[in-house]
C-alpha cells in the first residue's frame, strides 16, 4: 500500500469533526494512554515489598506527584482518557449500527458527556489537592 | 456508516470483536479505578489504603481483569495503527506484540502479588 494511502487516518483535509478527525484523535489519545500504562507500571514497581517495608519509596513518590505540575498533568491525562472513553463508547455503539444516521448529534452528545465527566473529576482532584 | 472510524478492515474479525468487548470492560474497570483512586481516595490516598485494598482477593481479581482488558485493548489498537501504515511483515508485528502482551501481563500480576 502506498504510504499516502496508509496514512489516510492522519490527514485532516476533507474530513468531518465527527468522522475522520474524531478517529485521528481517538488513535492519538489511545497511544498516549498506552504509553501512560507503562509509566504507571514503572511507578507501581516502587510498591514492590511495601507490605514489609511500609512503602517508603512509594511515599516519597506520592510526595513528588502531589505537586501542582503533576496535578496539571493528571488533569490533562483525564481529558485524554475522557475523550478516548466517550468517543470509544460512540464508536462501539456505531459498530452495532446505532446512532449512525445522526452522527454529528451523537458525537456532540458524547463529547458533552465526556467533558462533564472530565470537569467533575478534575474538580474533585483539584479540590482534594488544595485542601491537602 | 463510513468505515473511516473502524479498524474492522485492519485486523481479523475476532480481534475486532474482542476490541469492542474489551472496550466495554474498560469503561467499567477504568471507571471503578478512577472512582476509587481519585474520588474516594482523594480524601486520603495513602500507601496503607492501597496495601489494604490490594490484599483483598476480590480487588486482586478486579485488577487482573483490568490488566487483561487494558493490555489486549491497548496493544490490539496499536496493531491496527501499525497495520494501517501498510507494513507487510504482519506475522513479525503480531509476534512482537504478543511477547510484549505476555510480558506486560506477567509483570502486572507479579506487581499485584509482590506488593
């Protein structure tokens, strides 16, 4: 397959927001989440043996991540997750042939739900951080 | 519907179906995980609370299910992206991703039982 054809999903020209562009962002956010999974594994490895040691390594790690730059990164990660989740639910439902006739409307409903979820979770996390 | 938003044509039908099934499971697993860690846990996310939870066999089973779903969904999605690039050595890509998946699952389970 020629390279220009194989990269069809990454091109924006001539695509609708609720169609190809949403799918492009779905894939990009998927890659970010996959990368984060392995960063998460690395972070959790500091809990190995914590039952006997009391988890001093992880306590130090928690002190580092409970700081404004990491909270900001958490909020960004939540946005990535909520986008991927909301758009993913739409794609799964679409695969069953539901909501395909009103794609634009369905897309925006799912985006609205995703943004509401993101704002609520971000509020809880920021609030907890400010009061810790 | 247009096929621009589906990986149906990029991977085998069974892999596509499993991608949908794991997606549904992921909504549940990730939803519970985010709730426990950031809503309930936001009051006090401590090492003690994590250790206490992880000793519960039901939570262990939950996280093993989560691990299987997230590794399959993530790496199968990556496979769809790589295949869409037009790479011809699909068997090699499949092999590499299976090795990464197995190592990820073994390491994840090791983490659960070594904490």
